[in-house]
C-alpha cells in the first residue's frame, strides 16, 4: 500500500538484495570526537541512533579511515584497527533497533592526509597521485604500484571489518577531493603511467578498490560509491566528465551517490554543503544528468530539507534516493513526520553552519534549532515531571516558546505571555528575507508545538511582575529578550534612523540609499537582503572586519555574495552624527567622511533587558531567566537554554 502523502519518497527500494524501507537515506556524518583509540563512544552512537530513530531508511557513519596514512585529522574511525569492531557492532545494533540500515563510509585523505593531524613526530607521510606540496606545505609522495595495491587492499579489509560488525552497506568515498577523487580528477592526477592520463586510466584505481571490496564482502553486500558529479573548480572535471565516470562505474557498484565539488576550495565548499544563499536542491541537476546514462540507482544530496521537493525528485526520475545530513540533525524525525502527514511540524535545517562550526572548533555535535543534539545520551528516555506545577513564561521569542513547549510536554500547566501581537521575537525579522525562510519557518513549527502541548498563549500582554505574582505560579521563566544598542551620537533619534523592525513588512520602510550602522552578522545580512532588492547599501563598522561574529563557513558564503554585489563596506569607521543628508563618520585615519543616505538602519547590536527581567525576582518560588535577557546570543543559545531550564522544573 502506497503512502498517501509521499508515495514515491516512502516507497521501499531493494539494493543488491537489501531492502531499504524508504528513499530517504542518512548521508555520511563523521564524529567530531572519539575515544583515545579512535573508537566510537556511547555519546557518538547515541547521536547516530537519534538520526535512525525518526524514520530514515539508513544512517551512514562518515570518515571511516582504511589506512593510517590516510587520516586527515585525529578523530576518524580507524577501520584498520580490529579493535574498532566492538563499538561498530554497537552502532549496527543501534540502527537495527529502529529498522534502519547501518552504513559506513570508507575514506582515505590522499594528498590532504596528515595536513590536519596533531601529535605527529616529524613530518607525516602523505601519499597522493603525484609528487607535490599540498596546501598545508607538506610534501606529498607519488604512490607507487605497491602503494596503490596496498591501499586498495586496505579498503577491502575495512569493508570486511564493517560487514563483520553487522553493517548493511559500505559507501566508498570517491568525491570531494578525497584520494579516489584525486585519481579521478584531471586537475589533480598528472601521472603519465597507466594510473593517469586518459579517463580509463584515471578510473583504474577506483575500479581496483571496488573489485577488492567486492572480493572481500561477497556478491550480495551493497556497495555505494560517492562521486562529485562535477568538481566546480577551475580546471576540474565537468558534468560531462562526471557522466563518463558514472558510466564506467555503472553495474560495478550498487548505488552511484552524486555529490559535487572539492572540499579544499572554500568557494566550492558552500556548494558541496549548500549555504542559505544558494537555492535548495542546487546539486540535484548533477544526479539527474547522470541518471539518464546509467542503470544503477542514483542518489542525490546537498541541502535538501523539504519533503515535497524530495517527492518531486523521486517521482520525476531525477534520482532514486535522497540523502540528507544536516536535515537529519535539525529534525531526526523528519521522515516519520512527513510520512505520517505531519510535515508542518518538521524543523527545517536553515543551513546556518552551526553544526559545522562546533564540529570544527570545539569538536561537539550541535544544532541551532535542536537542543537535544550533542546530548542524545542523557535525553534518550525523556524527562516526565515528578510533580506537575503551574508555570508562567514571560516572552514569546524562540527561547520562551521552547521553554513553554518542553515544560508542557513534561506535564506542567503552562501559560505564555508576549507583549507583541505575534510570537517569534527577533526571528520575525527574517519573514521577508529570502535566504532566511527556513529560520522564519521555525516560528511556525514552534507555534504548532505550543498548541499541541496545550500551552495557554496570551499575546498583546505586557505582563508585569506584580501581575505574575498575583497568579501564584510555582515557576516563572523570563525570556524577555534584549533591546537595541543605540549609539549616543547627535541625530540618532532623527526620522531617517530606523531599527530592524523596518524590515518586518513586505516592502522595507527604507529609502533607496541606505547606511547600515553596524557591520556584524545581523547588519551584514540585512545589507545583503537590501542589496538584493536593488538598494544602494553601505555598511559602517567600528571593528577592523565585517561580520566578525559570523561562523567562518557562513562568513565565507557571505563573502562570495558580497564580493559580487554593490555593497560598500567601511571598517574601522566610527559614526559621529546623523544628518539630514546621511551619516557623518570618522575613518581610521581620523578624517571625517560624510555618507549620503536616505535611511540609517540601526544594527549596532543588542543589550540584555536586565531591569525588566530582574523585576520578576521573588514573584514566584522559583524564577528562571533565559535567553537574551541574561546574555545576548544566537537562536542556538535561546532554544537550548529554554529547553534545559524547563527540564530543571
């Protein structure tokens, strides 16, 4: 019987004798931290099991390294170590508890291996197609015939270990500039022997790896091969080359997984892992073109978060399988919600790179919109309330909404008070910004969850501390938020100065020539939005860089947009006065500069509204403060604090 909501997306698919329950696979996601021996910890297993619990047909563990020489950093699963077997067996058991297939990615860093290793004694051995110096300044040694055969055997041994651990499929990483992709690429493989030159020669090593794996795992164990449909870099191979490569792989592997790009190119990184400034489904065309030329099932991947779009991709024959990574973090129950008719409750990944940033900097799992991520182990069983209480939440931004939802779900009686006519807080400013629609949609998701949890909602109600005290609540959670920072300069209260609320309408209440006063993340994104509307925009920022508070991957994506825009950025520049004609500034050289403008958009930051928040002390036996009224931050901090403070009740 077909699923009434997504008949194609929900339909099973059988790959080399293994039946996957639907067409949504969990794309490879690696672990930011492992135990000292590079085996998976209980915390890592709980993270991936959480992805499996919500209805994905499979979950792939990323970056299983098959060879010590192939490591790109110190926290990759060591498939060359048989002692990885116990933890991998726990992984497969965890997947199978939820009728989800367990998949392991087999990888080798090639010429990029060793580049980010730590604790090496002396210069690490780095192997690749050619003798060269890699971007990290390390010497790369051209692989000999013996090296090539040895590494192919390593892939086979890693695959056998994974199969012995109970996994259901292996995914061979031949894309994004990893070792096999380096051999496939005419821009990276400059060999003149039978491992380089012609397409057939460049494909010889990947085919040897596939052959060795097949011999190791037998004829009836699925092999998925990930490739870049096109490298998208100067001198790299095109989709036409990708089609030719796929035709060579056709029939030799069981899934051709089509991604895009080379991970070492920062401009392409945000296409391989699409940023919010790129349309959803931006890489689907690569899979669609390749599918026209092969009989092997084709998977597509890259920033997909909408089940309607996914259904269309499968129904129209662009691909046979959808793979999701970040979306499976943001809402692990994505598939289950879609297939049960609850798509409005799906939290859609807003592609903000919070997960990437935390992965690369503090080596933790994290999501801006999902407070459970990174804490799956302790959240596994839920937290019912020991004694139901009367709870008042003051403030209807994302933090207050999440606190109210979590408290109500635990069995407390909850009332939420918001002084404005709508819930959402600062997220309401995203409503009309095209690249922020997934973030704005989070408001609707939270509103739906509030109703399901039977939270009593009072908008247009500026609740005072005395009124709250008169209600005799057991707990008050203040999520009042923050106030804009207003620079104390002459003319700042002029009619041509507006706040971010000027953007809270279909046509922004601004003129044609705009100065954005404050070049942090918020101001810079506002400038991009206004530039997209054809406005003449100048950013004025006191610091020596713009968007210095942005995650570096997001900043890179912003930079790609801004360098092709008409936005003018002035750093190390201080606002001195607002005039009738614009903004008077002082440059780093101490010179005065007047910038003509119709509108000054104030984006100088926010400060906690401490006075109002502190007034609620002693208005109930327990009073918690969360969000920007404690310390201004991102939606990540607001949602996380709301969730965990509600668990404290």
